C-alpha cells in the first residue's frame, strides 16, 4: 500500500516534491509553499506581460493543464492554475487575480487538499473565503465542482466519497449565494468516478475532457455577454 500511495502522490501533485530554493522574500512556512511549483509560478506572475484580463481560470494542475486562450478562442484569459496547489495556497495568491481586474473568475480546487487528508469542511471554508474575497473586488464568480478521480483503488474511492461531500456543500452554498455552479461531474464522471475516456492518468483530464469543460465555459461567457 505504501508504494501505491507514493505513486498517487506523484500523479496528484504533478510535480517533484523537493524543498524549494531559499527565497528571502518568503517567510511563510505553510504546506502550500513546500510545493516548488508554487514559488516558481508566483514569481512568474510578477513578470508576465499581461496586465489586464477579462477572465481568470483559478485552480491547480487540472486548470493548469491546457492553454485556455486557445481552448475558448480568446486572448483575454489569464490561467492561474498551479500544479499541486492547495486551497490555502489560492488564498495567499489572490492578489494575482485582483491585479488583472477581471470581470469573472472560474474556480476549481480541493482535490489536493483532500488527498493530503484535509477535512471536507476545512476545504469548503477555504473556498468560501476565496469567493468572498473575490466578490469584495467586484469579480463575478463561477464555482466549479471538484472533479472525481477514476475508479481503480480503494484510496481513490475514499477520496471520491469526500469529493462528493465537498461538492454537495459547494452546490448548496452557490445556490444560497446566487453564484453560478458548474457541475462538470455531470458530464465527466459516472457513479462518483471520473470516466476513463476523459482522463490521462485517473486524475488529470484528456484533450476530450478539456474540450467538454471549455464548451461549458464558452456557454457561460456567452450567456453573461463577457
């Protein structure tokens, strides 16, 4: 079981877990900063030339896995996904969303938190804090379901039980607060498992998976006239 767990760690985080290089500007020792991709990507955000974007895609490696401007045929999308990121990491990098002054932000997260053993309620609370913070900056929100992982391991089944519990809370919260909730699992999953044709490794999406996801994004943007 230990060897299986190590493989799943690698797949979920999509990064080599090594100690980040010393950065005198970073004094926070939180778990999200132990992910070297977090340090690298946030430093890149500081030098990217795009200063304004109508749309921001906020997430982890699943969001980070495709070129969103290419996917939806636009040039005003900023992708802010970081491989292996936790929702606590999102909270500490929201300035990179605010700075772009977007009209709308699509949020997906939580799978890495659940894998690390975070409680469903803790993940839910982090996501609601993210939403509240973005709303305070007059940014419209699309709250996307946390994706299930593919069947094939008892550990994955346990994660999927918690994914289902998290999504129930997110859907209820979205309805109560008049936030758009995009339930991608309705199309991409079956019986609380990611469909094989939509994933390349049990966790991350295939091109067909991204095609379906992007079609929903386009529909929402068209409906909102963005």
